[in-house]
């Protein structure tokens, strides 16, 4: 308890003295504040952009770990994604965004509120993979018995190997993990999105430990607080809405009623445009949401089928 109190004091007490930040936030109408961990590093820029699309503007100043956000009921702190789950579990933070991999690596007992599938490169999950050099004689996980493996996720790797019935010397890697095999270790466990770095270092994937996406997590005690849980649920709803709109656009057009059946068949299967009557009884308006990559093929066909006044417009959020 003493360590927890000290950690809390260091993280949030220093903040008041150095940045004079919480005085402004304490002016919240409700008097309640949600302490939120934002991942610093590779996910930082993508997270800030996602929040902006959701309607929350985060301003990160140089060398500051306490970014401003245009919501007086939220206090943000920049922390490495590797550590957020631990601080949320300990109650230093009420909530945060971190990968499923780091929840498992920290063996953190937290409440997972929702998956948020975004990353620094794409909207695909990242993978933690077991790799060996291309010319290695090792062909299966079983052959790593007693071997040396380098990785940043020691607990995750050890637990996975245990499930496979393998005991190996798993050591923490401080970086440049891809270059350590075969001279320093027999194999590595590394995270990848595209696999390009692994190929560049002449590594082949032996197996996949897990796929990981970002999760919005809460401290279990904080999740029982009615105000904090409601605040998080509202925030997550907007974040999910922003992700749902990513890569999609709206299309609206006017069409002769006589051509409507032909026009509707142009849209992808399952798409059901909203049809509205116009003042000209022989015409209707149609509105539909599409994948942006489909628009260049569909719009010319709509035009050829008699549609007019075709408008493409961007979407910030889609709430289902």
C-alpha cells in the first residue's frame, strides 16, 4: 500500500507542482475527473488522430507527459503502452489504452472495456511471432527446448512455451532484437505488422504466439464507479464511431424513379440506401455509405444509369 501511495504521489502530485494543470481541470462542473493513460511512442500519433476524429482534441507539448485535452472531466498522461496496464491495475490510472499483448505480459488484472483496432501502420492486428534465421536447422517449437530466446515479452513467451511443453532460456531484449539471432540467441520473439523487418534481417517465422489489438481498459474498482464508467462508455462509443467511419464515405444523388431499380443494383450487395421523395414526383434522392475505395468504380456507373447531382462527402463517425 505504501508503494502504491508513493507511486500515486510521484505521478500525479508532481504534475500539480510542475505543470499547474490539475487546477484548470478541477473546474469540471461535476467535480469528477477520469485519469486516462495515453500510449506514448509508436501508437501516440495514431491515438491522438483517433481521438480527434472522435471529437476530443489532445494537445501534446514538447517534453510534457501531461497533454491537454478539451474535456475538463479527463486528465491525460502519456505513458509507454508497455506500462499502462500495470498502472491501471494498481489504480494509479482509472483507464487507458494499451495492447492486449501488454495486458498479458504484465499479467494485469484489469477490465477490458472494448477492442480498438488501430495501430501505427494499419488497421490490422499486430502479431507476436517466433522467428529463427533462414538457415537455422530448427524447424519446430519443440526443438527450442533448452535454447536461448530473446524478446521484449518475457512473460508472454514463457507462458506460451509452457503451454507447448517447452522450457527455454527466455531473456529480455532491450532493442534491436532482430539482429541477435543466430550469434547471440537461437531464436527471437518479435512484434510485426507487415513482416518486412523480419525479411530484411533474414528471419523466418516459426510460429505465431498471438495477434494483438489495442484495448480500452479500466481499473476494476474504477469501473464500478457509476460516473467513471458512464464517462468511459460515452468516450468509447465516440472512438468506435470514429473507427467505423475510417475509409468510408457518404454518397448522395438524385435519380429518376423509373431508373431506381437499375441504380440500386449498382451498389454492393447488402447496401440499402435511404430513399427520399423530392418535390418533383418523378425523382427521388438516395443516400448511402460506401467504402471509399469503391467510389471510383461505382460513380461512373451511377452516372450512366441516369443519376444526377452525385455528391461524395467525408464521414467523421458512424454510430451503429
